[in-house]
C-alpha cells in the first residue's frame, strides 16, 4: 500500500458524522423554550406572565443576541489578555489579516457567530481562557434576565420586541451552554467542560492561539518559529487539534519548498477529514486535488478530489481556479494554466488579505504563473510551424 493511501484514492476519506446531534440539541432547547408560554396559557404550569413572542422579529432578535454574546467573548478575552482576531455575527464577518481589518458579508449565513481570539503579550492561564469562553452563555442569560425585569416594569415593548429578545437570549444561552460538539466545532459549554476535566490539554489551546496569531499577523509558514512547529508535530492523533496541526505543517513544508515531505502531513489531515466540518473538509479535498496535480502529476486523481470538493460546496470558489490551473499545468496546457493562476491571484488581491497563508498563496501562484508562461513560450518557439 502506498504511503498516502487516502490521497492516492486507495482508501476513502472518513465520512462526515451526522449532524443530527447538534440539531437535536437546538430543536430540543427550542421546543422547551417555546413550550413554556403555551403550557402556561393552558394552565399546566404556573402562569408567571411569561413574555410574548413575535415571530416576525426572530431574525433581528437573533442578530442582537448573537452580537451581545460574541462581544462578551471579546471583552472577557481582552480582560484575560487575549487580542481580537475576528468576530462574526450572522452574515457579517470582521477579520484581521496582517495589519488591517477586513469586513465581509456572507449572505449564506444569517445565524450563528464566533469570536476568534489571538494570543496577547502576557501568558494566558487556563482559568482566564475558561472565563472568556463562559462569558458568552453567561451574558446571554444576563440579557434574558434584564429583558425579564424590563418586561415586568414596562411590558413586552413595541411589537413584543423585548419579549422576543428575552426568548431568543434564553435560547442562545442554553444552546451555547450545553456541552456538545460536531466535528471540530464545540459549544462554549463543551470547551469549558473539557478544560475542567482535562486541564493538561490547555497546552494545545495555547499552541493553536500562538499559531493563529502568527498567521493572522502576516507571518508566512516558512517563517514560523521552529519551537512552535516542533510542538505541532508533538500533538498526537486523538487530540482535536491534530488535524489543524498536520494541515499547517503541510503548508509550512510547501512554503519551504519540500513538497514531497509535505504529502504525509496532508495524508494525516485527510485521515481526520471526517471531523473537519463543512468549511474545512472541502478545503482539504482541494488541497488533495492540487497536490495530486502539481506534485504527483496524476491529474485523474486530482479531478476525483476536485469533484468531491465540488459536491460539498455545490459551486466553485476562487480556490478551484488554482486547482484547475495545477491540473492544466500537469496536462501541458501551460497558457491556460498561467491565466488561471493569474485570475486566482487577482481575485485574492482584490480581497486585500495579508495573512501569512494569503501571502504564501499569492507568492506560490505568481511563481507558478511565471513558470507556465515560460513553458508556453518555449513550446511555441519549439513548434513555430503550428503557430505561424
């Protein structure tokens, strides 16, 4: 068997887990929250003048509750010595890339959010990090309590807006506080529970904070500290951070020019791709497609990986241009490959991202574009009759 059986299509990548568990938690919490006023109206439970709910204000209330929830993470993180690297509230994403901040509107996502912490100057304690994580659910419950007091004094507000905000905040507090995980995603409650049960694993958390801080600040993979890379290599397979560490080591070796040595790390990442989630999993498949085409020169395998990624995303993204360019280059279509590399690079430049991985991709695509143009010109010079 080959050293990279999954990459070489000798084995299938692990299947993604079913999403029914996190969805079941959300449905269960929603049913419980919604059942309270209904049961109160029927006299089954005590009627404590439960707040009214307006379904037309569901989305605005969700965005407001999510914003307060994520800002609580940011404020608590700042107090704990962590810097802000990004925040997402529904479709609105604010992300640090190099020395600048970039806003992006993700029209496909109108629910959910996250806060991306970065390592600060001081050493982070596990207890401080746990408080940063717990601040989100705690603030959601606090917001629900404030809404309850306002309702008792002034009613549910215009169009029952305060009552709606109460129910959504209560739901968000429970939904984020319940310990559950899906793939690499963990609820706030799950993160705190793991820190309490396995405090020794906090070293993995601090490692990933350090890595994503260097990457967000514009440090290319080849320039990451050797000590940090040695720590990533020491992370074992059962750890949740193993997939990220292997993928990052794959990028580092690519940036150092040792492409064949990078492939085992990509294989290791693919072996855990079942837990990668809906965003990282197709990205892993695209990296596999690019590696098969550019390093192994096996375009048939590259096209299989490309189709697997497309089946997950439903439509091509900018990353597909670079993959298609690598396939075209491997098949000797150098002029087409050069144009595809140029197009991928220009689209990334328009986003004005300056993170370490973005800088690496821009440089790599530029080098490959120049190589393709030289090969295309050499081919034309070698066969002047067919191009006269």
